[in-house]
């Protein structure tokens, strides 16, 4: 009877050891998956940060380009106004010159 109890105890002990080994193996697999997931998460966070900085840089460059465009528009508007003023003055000078030519022609005919 004692031998039977020892055999049953040994069999139960072996079953428990197999279950413990299986749980340990499963635990190791889960630990490795968790580590891999953590590494992947860190990579994604680093990529996210890189993209955020890149986006910020592009946004700053876009803002600078917008400012340059606004300055160019103002300068163009200023130059167009100057051009119109010069064209008006040129027309006045042409008119005055034409009048002088007519007056000179009158004096020459006398």
C-alpha cells in the first residue's frame, strides 16, 4: 500500500511538474512577446516624435514662406503704384513737350 501511495504521489508530482514547466514556458513566451511589443512601442514613439519635429519644421518653413509672400505682395503693390505714378508723369511730360513743340512751330511760322 505504501508503494502505491508513493507511486500516486510521484505521478501527481510529475503532473504538477509538467504543468509548472508548461506554465513557465508559456510565461517565457508571453514575456518575450511583451518585450517585443515594448520595443515596437518605443520605435513607434520615436518615429512619432521624429514626425512631430519634422512637421513642426515644415510648419515653420511654411510660415516663413507665407511671410515672404506677404512681403513680396506688399513690395509689388508699392512698385505698381510707383509705376502708375511714373506713367502718369511721363504722360504729363509728353503733353507738355507736345505743347512746347506746337508753340515753337508757331514762333517759327512768324
